[in-house]
């Protein structure tokens, strides 16, 4: 989680700092539906590397937006899911989805 000193004055800037890159948004998009395992998430996000996915998952976990559950199995199974805080972002992601759909429709109709 960010410290008080790290929090921007602007609440929009705070949100952008936490989820403002395309990879984090695509990870959250997936996690809105259900928990995901690392490799299935890696396959579901075109263009993301293993390192970038790992770094973004760690950042989201550190910020309290997702949870990481390790199951005591052989081989170990790890699942990522939205935390309660992450789930509170559902309306933001859904609003972005609705806006994107409207924009896509407008572009298609203009052709």
C-alpha cells in the first residue's frame, strides 16, 4: 500500500498511480470474472511477458488490490483474485468497458 507521503493530492492521480497502466487494467479485467492462475493469465493477455506479468501482479498485491493464494499441493498451485479493495474497482472497470464499447460502435458506424 502507498504511504501517506506517496499519495498524490489528486484522487484521480491516486487511481492512475495504482491501476494506470494497460497491463494492470487487463489483469483486473480478467480478475473481475474469477480467480486466475499465473500461466492462464499469461496466455490470456497478448503481448505481456512473464516478467511484466509478475511485476504487475506483485505491485497489485502490495497495494492490496489482489490476493495471492498458494495451495499446498505438488506442484504448488497459485491463484490470484481480487481483494475486497480490488472488487470495489468493479464500477470503474465496467464504466471503462461501457465507454470502450460505445466508442467502438461509433467508429464502426462512421465507416
